[in-house]
């Protein structure tokens, strides 16, 4: 099980996440890797595909889709996304035919 420390009501800053392997007695910290200090955007969703969990993180000027591989327990930046400050609904992650899909909505409202 993976706990990505995010809050529904706001973008949440985190440097590590919690992982619990079934059968072990306690949760352990796993560094957030190259996304240290980033803010999680839960409005974009969290998607798991084939043993990898994906979510969107944001900083003041940049946004990324990131992944957490359940086997290697590594966090990796997957894809840079165009920044849209103040638009938490700009991205939506989804699974498409066993792969990660990213829906991006422009300022004009087109998808």
C-alpha cells in the first residue's frame, strides 16, 4: 500500500511517502526522489497501471506527471506538462488500454 501525503482541499508539499508491504509490521518512508518539495495535485487524479502509480505534481512554474514503481519503490518524473497556475482542473490522468493517459484542457476549454 502506498500513502502519497496529499490533501483534497489544497496542493500539498511533500518530500517522501509512506509504503506498507502486507505482512510487515509498520509503514516505512520512501524518498520522493527527483520531485522533492513538489506539491501534489489530487484534482488530476491518481492512476495505477501495471504496478506503477501516477499523479501530477506542481511547482510555481512547472508541472509533471510522476510515477512510483511498486517493485523498485522509485519515484520518477514521467512527463513535463504545460504550467497553468490557478487551474487545478487543467489535467486529468486516466488509464487507456493499459497505459497512462493524460487529458489536458486548454485555457479556451478545449481538450
